[in-house]
């Protein structure tokens, strides 16, 4: 009832049905009951046109009150008739979907002429004013789905749920484990509004993926006009990449949150190694307990202030000066100089990115 009245995929029921592998069924079968969900056993008939799955016909079919063979045969015939109707709708939906995807691709294009044409066409495709556009990137980190097609379908279902619930007009394009989401609003949404929408998008997809999967969302620095969409997507993708690598930025990261990472993440991995000063590597390799690294990070975060660093570390200044002396000797740099502090600070951030890449690649 909830799914029909609200026109949404109920997450826990959706996962229960999909766990039976119904998308791969070529013939009629049953999806088991689940008392905890209030879900009764269903007879499930795939509705197909050729090899293409259009929908499923589901009929409550409880043990002790099962459908008789003639009734099942009649239901299967109905599914054949439904396929003819749904195929026409599907073709129209595919056509509209392809037009929307092409429009969005053109709005994100680097070619000025292509983008200008798309801006003029946008008002015909997007319902309502197109003055302010919020662009965000959603990335699935650990889909735990064997089929890329199924992941795409789950993301589509989650984002369609989101679009039905939102007051603004929300559109999306799914590409592998990444989705670009566009919200068209009649007013300029504030940063908190955009971040809240990002969280709702994340929850809509994660609820269908299940508890073993996690998503991140990247946001641009600000809402944009249609002409600013390429920059907004670049920023949102970079923010999503940062969130996927660095747990401290999860689950929703804004481009404005990235700081130095906004620069470091653009550098190829082999060149990023060069950002780390040799002395910093020596220091960290000899610092088995991590005390010197912690001291260094706090000292840099406090802009080289000894009193503020000692206070944050609950450390006597004499002990702090001793540690700073050890750090200086191993680094071969003078942290009293702003330029040297900047080099070391960037080196630490670069190491954080490199370490995160290793962790991701080892999964």
C-alpha cells in the first residue's frame, strides 16, 4: 500500500524482492513472504519484450490459498498483453531520457557553441525557472553488487524516489557507480539547503543498496546558472573524490571544504610523490609512536604558535621545544619560516592522499 500510494520503492521491501534475483528470471516464480515486513508471498511474472525486462506482475499467492493453474495461465497471458502496452511507454520513456541525457551532456560541454544551444533548449526540458542550478555528484563506494547493470538500476530507483519527494525539480544521469544530480530551483538555495539535498540523495540511494554499501556526495562551491554548470560539475566531482578517499570529509563534502586537497587531488599520483619533502619521510619513518607527527600537525594547524600548540597538546613548553627540535633536525627545514611550514603542510596532505589511494586499491 505504501509503495502504491506514495509511488516510491519501499527500501526494505525493494531489497527483499531483489534478493531473489527477479531481474534474471525468464519465467514465473515466487518471492517468499517476510512476516517482519508484512510482506505476503507473491507470484511474480516477468513482463518482457524480447530479452528486455519491462516490469514484473506480482500477485499475492499465500500458501493454502494458492492460485490454480488456469488462473496462473491467465495471469501470464495478461503479462503478455501488458508487455505490448509497456513497450510503447518504454520507447517513449527511453526517447525522453536520451534527450535529457544529451541536453545535460551539452550543458556540461567544453564547447561554447554546444553549451549555448543547450542553455536555450533547457527551459523546454526543465520544468520551471532555470535561473539557479545546483549540481552534485553521488558516488557509490562499495556497491557489493555483482552486476553493473543492477547497480545502475538501484541508483535510478533511489534517485527517482528522491525526485518524487522534492519540491524543486531534480534530474539525474547515472554512469556506472557515479550519478550527476541537478536540482532546478526557482530561488537561490543556500549552502545548507544544497547540503541537505545532498544528504537526502545519499539516503535515497543507500536505503535501496542496503547496509553493506556506502555512498558519498560532492558539492560545488555554490549554486550556478546554466552557463556555470561545467565548473560546478568539476568541483562536485573533485569533492566526491576527496570524500571517497578521506573519511574525515564523508559523507557529504563541499568543494569549499577541501582546502589544499582541491589542488593536490588534481596532481597525478606519480607527481604527487614529489610534493612530499624527503625530510618528512625520514621523520615519519623514525616516529614509531606518532608523537612527532601529531606535534607537527598541531603546530602547523596553529600557524606556528608555541603557546597554542602546547595548550592543545597539554604539553609543557619545554617538552614542546624539545620535540620541535627533534622535528627540525629530522626535517632539515626551519618551521619558523612560513615557506618551510607551507612545504611541510602540503607534504602531510599529499601523504594523506597517497595513503588513502593505497587503502582503496587494496580492497
